[in-house]
C-alpha cells in the first residue's frame, strides 16, 4: 500500500472521479464536466494520477516553504534587536 496522503476536498473529488475513469465507469470528458475543469486539464491530472496515484493529485507546492520567507537566523537576529515584534507590539510615531 502507498504511504498515507492527505487530500483536500478538491483533491478527493478529483480522486473519486479519476478512479471511476480508470475503472472504465465514466469518460474523462464526463469527469471534467462534473468537476468544472477543462478536458485538457483533466487529461493532465489523469496522467499524473496514472503515474503516481493519489500523490499525483496533491498540489506540488505543499510542504514547501515560502519563497519570500526570511532565513531563520535573520529572523532570530531581528527578534533580538526588536523583542516587541515577537509578541505583535507595534510602535507608533504618535505614542
């Protein structure tokens, strides 16, 4: 058995529809119409589903850090310089 994969509601719906397509119980066109996707996009999803199973339906960016995130050492240095920032205290010029 594959490792456990956590799927969102959209991914679960795609999994159900693509499982029926794979079993021959419905066409790819019918599945794409039920999910409100284009036929081409559904074809790409089905290709990933055949190659990787449920893991192929999970968003590729899941689990990755943000491209805009600060490095952890830079964040800790800034928190040392401005300890109030850690608890959400803001300094206003009018205070």
